[in-house]
């Protein structure tokens, strides 16, 4: 077995400065072929092109809305046969919102859950059976420190609740898929420098947040990408159902 005859599927890896794209690069550098599914089709294709050029692996980028079952089904059908089978899945596509609980609407609540939880379900439900059949799989969820400490970075109650749902998803799925050679883990990043907040975490607020981080800086995408790539290794088969903090010590528990 080798990762060069497998594909790592990373959702939401279009975003240029995002965790997903950095993860796709790190996985490709480790030999994985790459499939990228992102709402923004042009960015997914751009990322795939960049990865093929830089790492000499096969890479495919497709437009896909993870909240839409038909969109997920057609993207996965397009992958079938065009790249090697999916051996790793990184459920990275996510959205956040700082809306306070006393102001949040049901519509916004549902949207946060649709992308972070239902979106991960839509993909995982379709990819996991093949992993189980082939007796090998690595699934990683992008949760958040917000799930563990109750917000306090940027995301509000809806985001914290959705990310906490991913932790339960991870643990129960790890139990169920373990006998099939599939590990399921979560990473819980703290403040990582990306565009997810649309620039809303700058200036005074950022200075305050960094003051509460023992290592004295915000995290960068490579900090998270390296950990995910480690969890996806074939050799990392005895770690499952775990949540890994990548937060510079901002939440120690
Ligand atoms: P980002 O905004 O840079 O990237 C998110 C990507 O998801 C984008 O490319 C976007 O197009 C895609 N996406 C959004 N909705 C989608 C949908 N419906 N279908 C398909 N793709 C969709 O964000 P990021 O900071 O790189 O975050 C990546 C993940 O890490 C998210 O799940 C986020 O919640 C989590 N996270 C981020 C931080 C942080 O500080 N940046 C901290 C903790 C957790």
C-alpha cells in the first residue's frame, strides 16, 4: 500500500489563504493525489492546477456545494475513475458567524449547521462505504477551539454548537469505522490567520486575542496542515476518535 495510489479529498480547499489549500499542498507533498471540492469552482480548479504543477501528483478541482446532496453526488461521480480511490477525507469546508445568541435567527443557525455539520455528513456518508470496503481510510474534521471553550475567538453560539457537533460525529464514527481500518479524528484550531472572518479580526481585537496565547502569536495554516497530514498517514492507524488542539496554548484542558 502507498498513498500514491490513493486520493485525499479536501473540501473547501479553494480559498487561497485557507487551511484547506495549505492542507492539500502538504498532503500532495507527502505523495497523495488530491481532489478539491469547493463552492467556488474557479478557486478549486486553480488550487488543483497549482498542486499538480508543484507536486507532480494528480489533482482535480470541482465546484461543489457540500450542503446540497445532488451537488455532492455529482462531484463524487465525476471523481470516480478520474483519480485513484479516496483514502483520506478532510472535512474542512466551513463558515462562521459572530452573531450573538440574542440576535441570531433560525435561518442563520441552519446555515451554519448546513455547511459545518450536514455538509460533512453529505460527503462522509458517501465516501466512508468505499473506505470500509477497501479496509483503509483516514477522516479528519476541522472543528474549532470554539467547540471546547464556548466561543471566545470569533464564532458565536451557532458556530460553537456546530463545531461541537462535529466532535460527537468524529467520536461515534471512529467507534463504528475502526473495525474497517478507518480512523476518524478532529483537529480544533485556535486563531489561525486566514480569510474566514473577512478581515473582522484585526487591530485591537487581534492584539487582545494574541495576548491570551502562550506562544505569543496567532497560528498559521501550516501549523494545522502538518497535523492533518500526520493524522492521514498510513502509519497513523492507532489514533482514532481524538480531538487535537492546535491553539498555541490558548485553551489548555
Ligand atoms: P476559509 O474561509 O479560508 O475557507 C473555507 C472554504 O470553504 C472556502 O474556500 C469556501 O469557498 C468553502 N466553502 C464554504 N461553504 C461551502 C460549501 N457550502 N460548499 C463547499 N465549500 C464551501 O476558512 P479557513 O479559515 O481556512 O477555515 C477552514 C476550516 O477550519 C473551517 O471549517 C473553519 O471553521 C475551521 N477553523 C478555522 C479557524 C481559523 O481561525 N481560521 C479556526 C478554527 C477552525
